[in-house]
C-alpha cells in the first residue's frame, strides 16, 4: 500500500498532474485537421490515409508547456507519423516541432521543425534497432524549457537544447504523413505536466 501512496504524495507535493489524453471511446479533447482519417476502434486510436493522401493532424485542445508524454504506437503499412510538441495547426499547416515516428531507417525519435529549419537532430544510426516495426513500441518524450529528450523502448534517442523550442507554445499533436498507404495505432497516451 505504501508504494502506491508515495507517488501520489510526490505528485501532489510537487505540483505534477497526470492526464490520459485518450479515453479509449472517442476523440474528446482532440481537434482533427485535414481530411485524413482519425478514429477509435476496439479501444485504440487509429490514423489512416484518406482519399486525399495528404497531411493530417490530431491536436489536443489543451496547450502543454513543460511535460513528459508516454505513449505506445504500432505501425502498419508505411507507418510514417510523428508526435508534435508545443505546436499550432492552421488548416493542415503545422508550426512546431515533431518527434519523428517512421519506418526503420527514417530517424524515429529525432526532432524535425516543420516549415522552418528542418531536422534539428537525428538519432545515431545504431539506435534505429530500438524500433519494432509492426509491433507495439513505447515512446517517452520529455520537454522542459528549451530541452527535449526522447526515448524509444527504453533507449534514449536524442537530447536537444534549442532556444526556439524554449519559446514555443502550443498543443501536443499526432501527424499522418502525406503520400497515402499509412496506418498507425496508438494507445496509453499519458501526459504529466512538470
């Protein structure tokens, strides 16, 4: 009983709050951007290419500044997606930073600035073996001030310090890449405000 009590006291004492971003039933708390498909099936959140084969985003209604996000994803087909931090979306144009979710060899865990500087950091190539294509993967993203750290299945993928990210304000958002043929399943999206 004590091991359950201590984390609760620790969280309350230090002002941490933990929230599930996905209720397993519908897209309450999220906004859809674009015509790509976002839906719930058997308690999982799915994104899938639609008829336009364009970019699509699913953003939280709430903004998150300093936080730690944990989630699980399972890539099917192409699997090119991403998790945006401190980002805003107008139409299907996103302003912010993406922690990459992509097929093997495509820098999952790296940070890309859309409509800006492009790749800010890519993981070392040997870390790509942490990705389990076609199986469930656990990702953790920590954003504090101007620092971003990502982990994939327990492997630290990157650590980045960037002044522009430090000034960013916005949502957490999931992406579906353009080009068609993409499908990704998501579950257990938990954000802890720091």
